[in-house]
C-alpha cells in the first residue's frame, strides 16, 4: 500500500533544468518512480546524457531543447512533450543560479551592483525559473484538473546568505510566488509547492565552497559550523521530497508548502 502512494506510473514529468546537477537527480528519481520524463534545457549534450542514463535503468525520457527565458520556446516544448510523452502532469522548475556580478565582495560592494545585472539574476531565478514555465504549463494542467508543480527554492530565501544578495532575494520571491499560485489553482486540481535545499555542491556554487586544490574554503567551514549534520547534502537526497510532492496520492492535501531538506541548517542558531 505504501509503495502505491509514491507510484508515478502514467505521469508525464517536465523537468526544467534537468541538465544540471540537482535537476538531473530529480529527473532520475521521477523516472525510477515510473514517470515519463521530459528533460528540458539548453545544453543538448548534457540533456541527451541525462536521457541515456534514465533509459539505462529502464526509464522513459526524451530531451527537448528549451530556453526557459523564452515564452515561445517553452510553448514549443510543451506541445512537443504532449505529443511525444503525453500531457504533462508534473512540472519541476529546477533552473537557476547565481552570477558573480551580483555577488557582494570587498571589490564589488552592494552599492556597486549594476541594475541590469540584478535584473538578470531575477530573470534567471524567478522569471525563467518559475514565472514563465508556470504560465505555460499551469493553465493546461488547470484545464485538465490535475497537476503538481514543484519549484526549487533555497535556504537563502529564509535567511539571506552573505554575499549572494540577488540570489537570496530572488529565491525568496520564488517561495512567495509558489504560495500565490497554490492559492490561485487549489480549486482547479493543481498543487504548487516548493523544495528548499540546504547546501548541495553543484556547478553554480562549487567555486565558493572549494579551493582549486579541493580543500574547503572558509565559507564551507562556516556552513559546516551551522549545519547540525556536519556535511553537505547529496543530490539524490532531494529525490524523496520531490516524489512525495509529485505523487497525488501521497500529498493530495499539500499545496503552498515549502519542504526543507537542509541537514538541520535552518534549525541551528548558536
């Protein structure tokens, strides 16, 4: 009985950002749970590698070249996914990142951040990361009366991290938009939730966490001192949270929630 709660057989999951570390792990997990997975991203080589890895474990997946910042590209991908894999019932918004131009340092104080760079970071994490994909895929789910949308936030949305000011602010906006859409679409059969990962080494943050020789940076040491489990998360440790929120039987009464997977980071004070 418990296994059926998390069975995604017959579902079509769109994973935007599946060409990255965390999005790729979520794509693998959804496929292993039975979903047909549409891998969306700009890098065709990485996208096809993800598709191949899913097929190797017996899953079903296809890559669709997509620019999440382009409404027409999202629309074309939506139509292609529906034709090849079936109408999407799950949407994972896992694209995003931080730009060094909006990272506060001694040589780049907050007051020096250019407005265009700030807007570009918000476009990446909020507009292309959540807004446009939800505008494209959400209404169709509402028309069918069934769907689960999962947005990837960050612990920095709750407590702004030092240096990554635009990233923190944009991820806070992701949680706010998640709650808004959850309220708007709750009576139309579409649930909208977010996952807040703690610290998971990925391409976007590796240089902040590790020196060129692989040794931890002072920032990593500070993170470990603030994380009760005293380690980084592994990308596969987000899969359970994702499948729970994606599975209608398991989380049918869950919407507008932010599920934290952080090793206790947000619980730590002194």
